[in-house]
C-alpha cells in the first residue's frame, strides 16, 4: 500500500456512481471523508473547490493531496493504484465492463428522472429537507425545474435498452466464469455491474433516505423480474463480508 493521502469524497448517497466510488475506496481499505452534494445549491462551492468555473460538473469528485479526481472511474483507478496489490483487478481488462455499467446507469438515471417528473409526491420529496410541509406542494415547480435540467443535461448519454444489454452481458459473463465473480475473483467489474442493479432493485442505504415515492421511481420491476438471478447475485455480494461495503451494511 502506498502512503495514504487525506481523501475527501463529494457525492450523492443515492447515486450509483457515488456507490461505485465508495465501494472501490472501501474495498482498497482507504479512509475517506465524505460530504453529501446537493445539486444547484452546492454547485458554486463545488466549482470553487475544483477551480472549475465553467463547463458541466458532476459528482462523485475526490480531492487528494491537492489533486482532483473526477468521476467514479478515476477514483477507482486511484484506489487501485494506492492499494497497489491488484485487489480491484486488472483495471484495463475491467474498462469494457465499466463502459457497459456507465451506459446502463445513464439509461437508468433518465428513467428515474422521468418517473420523478411524472410523480407529484416524488417531486415534493425531492425538495430540500428544510422546506416545510405546507410549502412543498406550491414549491413542486422548483423540483420540476431541477429535474428537467438534469434530464436535459444527461439525455444525450442515453442508448435505448442499455440497462437490459448490460444485465444480459453480466449474466453471460457469470455463466462463463462459473462462479460469483466476472473475472474469476472479486474485482471492480463485479462492483460496476452489481451497482447497475441499484437502478433496478436498489438495496444500498442512502443518507438522507429517499422518500417512499422516490424509492418506487428507482425500481424497475420488469427488469428485476427478468434478471432475478442477478438480483440474487448482487444480494450475495452484499451479504458477504469479503465483498460488501458500508452502504450495504445496516447502520
Ligand atoms: N461518469 C461519471 C458520472 C457521474 C454522474 O453522472 N453524476 C451525476 C449523478 S446523478 C451528477 O453529478 N448529478 C448531479 C448534477 O449533475 O448536478 C462518473 O463515473 O462518476
């Protein structure tokens, strides 16, 4: 293990990309500080910290020894290089799995955002915690506006059917490896693909917790039923001390 720098991760607890980053850091035994990001409200602060005043920003972002690591893949690579013992697997061999995961998550996110947009209760739940109950209904438009902006920001990344394709490839990969690990032993490939199930039948603990209507928006019963074997596989990884991470553990 290389000497450890102080790490600060900024993410969204419910976001599958943040889940991938945390899982990788924790599997590599790296301690990190964590701050929850609130889109729009916290964007100026994040831009300031990143020294990035223009262009799109997204989370997770990690700060380590004056360097900025943008996105789950850069963070996972950093974790792998710091652990320096190959415990996340061969990252070059894993890259194609991560591409499948990214495409599936992009499609999943757009599905979730559009489902929130068509659900008044979920829109109210999306407002920050400090908004009092009586103001939630009249302020739905604020949440709708934020969700529409997210939808526009990321819609270009969506390839139809990407989630199903990624799940199918994972199912085939596991059948081929003939064990619970895509590359024969637990690696970031398993994390990247197991996290796809978080836009199908999520189980990771989120803080702050999502409201009940929002939770329903994150579920895709049709895919969950079609890929029940994979949901069970992900549950086995989550239940195993050697392969799980903090968001899969009860508090
Ligand atoms: N490729 C990036 C994707 C990260 C990403 O899409 N983050 C979204 C999560 S929904 C985000 O930051 N959304 C909030 C925003 O755009 O304001 C990664 O691997 O981390």
